[in-house]
């Protein structure tokens, strides 16, 4: 009986350790523009400075003196919605804006024979990650317009 308790406890300990590792990975966020391209395993990946217009604009204007964080993100109505918080170190300015992007492969709505319907799509992880990236880019551009 003692062996069984030990094995259940070790399984629970393993589950707690895995969940803690996942939570730590989700809460890890870059703190500077230089870290903006670091790979993250969250829904909204960090923007690539080489291909992101808002990141290039902010780098030209503020150098490494800015950073952003994704304050919130979720899917609703076939859209990825992201809240981005931009901080400018030199002035202490903080701006937050929402960004939205359609999920490719999202729900399909229509009407046939007078009957409304909605088919929920199931976008793949890559499509969802791309929608979150586009929403993040839109929100960051809106923040950049305010500073």
C-alpha cells in the first residue's frame, strides 16, 4: 500500500512540475527591443524586427529604449484579439492598444433556405499563431502612432 501512495504522489509531483514549467514559459516576456525576436512558445509570438514595420519604426525612433508586452490575448468570433502595452524608457510613456486579426479557417456563417447556420472552423496552430502575430503588429502600430 505504501508503494501505491508513493507512485501517486510522484505522478502528482510530476504534473505540478510540468504545469509550473508551462506557466513559467507563458509568463516569460522580453524586456527590450533586442529581445523582441526571441522565440516564445505562446500564442502570440514575438515580432521579427526584420519583417515588422512597427518594430522597425520604433527601433529607428527609440533604438533599444522601448519594449512591449502582450497584456492579454484571446479568440472571439473568428478573430484573434491582442492587447499590447508599449513602454518608452526615455520618456516613461506607456501606451496600450488592441489589435485584431481574422483567423484563417475560422467559422463560416450563412443562410440556406431561410435557415441561418454557423460552422465552427478549426484553424491550425500555425494559422492561429499568424493571426495573433498580425493582431500584435496592428496593436503595436496603433501604440506607435500615439507616441
